[in-house]
């Protein structure tokens, strides 16, 4: 049966030349400095590869695997140290509503999303983040991996990238599952964490090459993104995308 909905029409990239990064909040700088100090005290080493591939452009989607609560802030630190730009991440609506912590999370750059159902407000906020010039950090899997390997992607990242025309940077983390394991209240000291960035690209070429329906284009774009992330990871983390 034919898909009655119109196809996803990729938009051209909105930013073609470098532009200065928008100013970051004092909270963002303070939290990053505090985390770096805690990492030094706890002998946590962060190894970053591929920072030279990061584009000096606004409105980029950073798409990564997700192993730990530590992932968003470590990605934000690595991006800011390499480019001077802020990465904003979606956060569970429940977390943003927690007194004091929720305020800190919002000031740092987090914004709420209601998981498990469509959220038009979250989509509007995501496009506003890109339009402002900040980077947007997203995990195609939608949640932390309990096994450590890549899970199945949800279509939201691909849909947003295609509709916005935003450039996508694939990223991979490993070691954060040992730094702050799922179910543990606090992170552990004396760990090594790796972040590896891949080549930036536009999803429009992948989606345009996919024959068939709207679903086929989204599936092809999502599958291609996961394989790009898998290619940055050690083999044991790749799952079916290796």
C-alpha cells in the first residue's frame, strides 16, 4: 500500500560559511570548569579524536551513541573546547522539572522532551536551537544502551536533519559506561573515556538516493547514520551496524 503522506523534502544547508558562535551562559562555563576539575581530581582521562573534523559553522546536529548520563556533558565540553560552540541536549521532562537541578539544567542548555510520544514543542525548540546557531546533541537510539552496543535508531534525528537542512556530525563515545554505569548514583574515578568525531555530512544525499516512500527515505538515512557512528566505535560496541 502506498504511503499517503508526502515525501520528506530535504532542505538545502542553511549555513555555508563560518560564523562566530553565539555567547554561552555563565552557567555553561562554570559547570564545564567544575566537571573538568572533578575529572582531574578523580583521575578521569578524556581522549578526543577527530576534533579537526568539526566544522566551524552554527546550527549543526551532533548525533552520537548513548551509554551513560555522562555522555551529554562530556560531548559539550569537547565541542566547546574545540570550537567555542555550545551543544544543547534534549532532557527528560521529569529532570527539567526537578527544583534547583532543573533550573541548572536549563541554564546549561538542556530542554525538555516527553519521551515515548510525539512532542511538537520539543521539535519546535530543537529547530529554534539550530536557528540560533547553537549545536544540537541527539542520540538516534533515544535512550541509553543497557548492553553497550548500538540499538535501533528512531526516525526523529533523520527527520529533523532532513527538514532543517542542518549539517550532521556523527560522534562515538566509549568508556562512559564504566565511568557512570546505568543504575549507579555517582560516577567512578580512575577511568578513561574516548570521544571520536566523524566527517560532517548532509543527509539529503542519502535520503534522495533511497527509492520509494517517505519511510524508505527515513530508514535509509537513519541506517546510514548508525553505520557512520558504528565506524567510529570499537567493534564490540557496533551491534548489527558493524
